[in-house]
C-alpha cells in the first residue's frame, strides 16, 4: 500500500528518497513521485509504474531535503496527475499522504471554491486546504497545518514541505503508520522502518494526532493544540542483510525456504536454557482469565487463526471463535462475559484489525497481538504482544508469517495448558515436534523440481482450480487457494471436501484441477472418497499426503508431523504450487497486481 519517505538536511536527498522508495516497493503501488528542494532549483518528478521509471527521470535532481511517495490508487486512477507529491493552488506547499480522508468532498465544497485541481485525489484537497490557510488567510505554516488537521477526518500520515523553506518537514499522523528516523546531521520520516534502515536504526514513534516538526538537527513532537510532547528514541532490531533477496530470483522463494530456520528461531525465542517453554506470565494469565478467545485477523493471518483453533481449544480448554476484522470493525457479535481478543497480523498495521482493536480498547476487552513487527500499531495498542521472529517478509504473498503464526500460537497453547495442568499439553513435546516440522519442511523443499514439474502440467494454462481437505486440511485448503489465486490469478477455491457434493461439484468438468490435502488418518479416507467423485467427473487430481495416510499413487508425500502442527508442514507444498504456477504463467511472483503488502486503509 502507499509508502512515504522523507529526508531533511542531507546533500544526497534524491538518492535517499529513491532508495527508500525502492525498499517500499514490496508494499504494492502503481505510481510514485518525489519533491526535492535545497539545491539550485526545486524539482517535482512523478512516474506511473515502477520506481525504476521514476529514477530514470531524476538525472540532475539535487537538493538537501525532499519527500517521496509510492501510491496505491484509492481515489482516482494511477496517473501522474494523481501520483503524489501534490501541490497547493500556488505550488508553494507540497504534500504526500497515506490513508483516506473521509470528508474530502465536504472540504472541497466548504473551503476551496475557485481552486483548480489536477487530479481526483483526496490528498490534493488536503494540500490546497493548507495552502489556503497559509496564503489566502495569512496563517503561519504551522498554524495552517494545525487548522487543516483539526478539520480533516479519516486516516492519514502526512509529510508536508513549504517550498520556500528547505529546512523543515512537517508531519502528522492518524491511524496510518509513520516513524521518524534520526540520522547523523540529518533526519528522516518514513511510513516503514524498512525504507530508512540503510541510513539509520535510531527511530522515534509518532502517535495518532501528533504533529512533528522535523529539521536536520531537531525533532519536535506536538499535539494539534501546540503542546510539546516528550518522546524517546529507540534502536530498531532490523538487519540490513535480512531485507536483501540474495541469490534468489524472488523474495517469495527465499521466504518459503526460510521456514525451517524460522521454526528454529521460534524455539529459541520461546524456550529457556533448559528447553522449557517460556511465555510471558501476563499473557498466560490473560488467557486463563478468559472464558472465550476471539481471534481477529484478515486474509492469510485469518487462515492461520483457523489452523490454530483446535490446538488452542484442546490445550487451553477455552473455546476459540474467529472473526474477519473488516466485518467486526463495524458490527461486534454478542460476546462472552470474559473475552480475550487475539489479533494475528504479520505487519501489525492492518487497518481493519486496528479498527476492531480500537473498539476492544474502548470496551475494556483485554488483547494480545501476534505479529512479526515489534513496535507496530497493533502491537503498541494491544495489552500484550507475541512476536513471530520470522524476519522481514517482503513478498506480497505471505508464507513464513503464516507458519510462524501457527507455531507462535502453539507456544501460547502449550504454556497455558501446562500452567493449567492440561494432560494433552503436558504430553505435547512442542520443541521436539516443531523440530520434526522443520525437518519435514526441509524435505519438502528438497522436492522442488518434482513439485514444479507436476504444477506445470496441472496449472500452467488452467482458468480455475480447487483445493479440498477435511478438518485441519480444510483450513490449509483455504490458505492454499488464497495463495494460488493472489499471485497466479487462477480462480481457485478451498473447500471442505465433504461440501463438494452440496453444490460445488457442478463446477467440475473434464480437466478441472483438484488438489487434495490428506493428513488425518480418519478424515483422509473420506477425502479419498471425494477424490473418486471428482475424478469420475473428469477432474485432474493432485494429492498431497502425509506419510501416515499416503498411498503409492499420491503425488507429493510429506513426513508425518504432530496433528496440531500439520497445517505448518502441509501448507509448504501449496506455497510452492502457487510459486511455480505463477512463474510458469510468466507473472511477477512478488508483486501481484492490485495487492499491497500492508493494508493500511479500511
Ligand atoms: C496474503 C496476505 C494477506 C494478509 C492480510 C493481513 O498472502 O498476505 O491476506 O495476510 O492482508 O495482513 P496482516 O497479516 O499484515 O495483518
């Protein structure tokens, strides 16, 4: 989704902005732009398409201060006119914005009669409003910005420049992420630490409804009424080498391959020297105090919630309900008396989930965020956080975060169950079982060539496909089908195998690919019955089975793992299926159309 980067007081401003925008590319975007000043002249450069196209237009663009933006279109098509930065009526004020301004049409009508707009964006209206207050009404830049912030409703991260003053960037945020980066003799602003990690690992948080005046040698945080706020800086634990692609052709393949390592990192993070599982006692107590766990998430993270439900229920003796964040944000169902909300989010920034968390906080409901990003919004605003320790996930299609989410929740389930004296939890040797999972994934990864050949034959040209499974395999089927559709654009659905005959089987015709997942000894027999039914109607079937239920005829056979953890190892071949199908259809694996990595608008 949209990204912001800004720098003040560095003679390499253009390079820093372009490199920062490149680091934001993974979030998904369709156009980009920069504004640079502090050199011989001011420059506004924009391009539709990739950062490389923007970069090609920046020869001779020099200055000390600037702002840059990657845009993921919400209001108006991806054109240069709609790309940020946007300028005020006279061109003096220049603004980049992430988020959505809800009352932009009202603002236009009420304040901006007679103004001329180049594009259709809500952002252009915001910068015209600031410009009007400063230039037509005679307010100082700061007063004009504050006045506009009191009027604007919605979600935003703003970085504003007065083109007559290269010494300052003004920023403000509400519900959209934005950080300050502290450099040596210069400072930065950014919507994602990733874009600044090359320059600095010293960051400063900005809270909602705060305005920050960023100069080369100072950073001043204020509320919208001008009261100063103290803010300490912190050191980010990101490692520059984590965010490179190395020798891999795509981040997605690198991230799929990293999964055994991530499992081992999680073991290190959640065990003590004696190998005992260790989870923050306050988190264990929060689960013990709850009469029901509600898991809130979106997309792949939602699927990870399903895959963890049985394990959480059986080990913690607490019922688990799942909610789609975008549905719950505006309509909470009847809750139990002592609910605990668990937010699962790779990025920790998903606006839909945050909407639910804000409500939960208002209602006094305790919350835990399970996330890959320390210091992310959902982490800061929930009562507790468990980290995924998966390292940055760059490919839009989530892989290692999904498996890490299930593994992290396994540590939670085990720790609570053990504290409660739950017999199943005591018997569940999680560290050992997770090591077997890591080995099972490694052996699947060593079969890439076989998987690629089968996928090519089955999926290279098809329009649609189905994943089927029962029990935990059904939950994996949901995730497997999302992975396949989001990057290969094959229309794919994941079904509970037994449901096929209640309608969906009508879609099976000669050559329709059906991928069946089999891990549970009892359920596998029933799924095999369903495989017969679709095969009899012409489906081309590919089976992925754990050894304990496998037959000689199965296509991909996985090492057997503990049933609670089977979604982790079972999903890996399906990630490879999506990867190879996309590769052979000639598409960009890491940057599927229309999608963004971190979905910061509702
Ligand atoms: C799909 C994918 C998305 C995310 C969803 C939630 O591969 O990555 O479905 O899972 O947008 O994002 P997070 O987990 O960051 O809250």
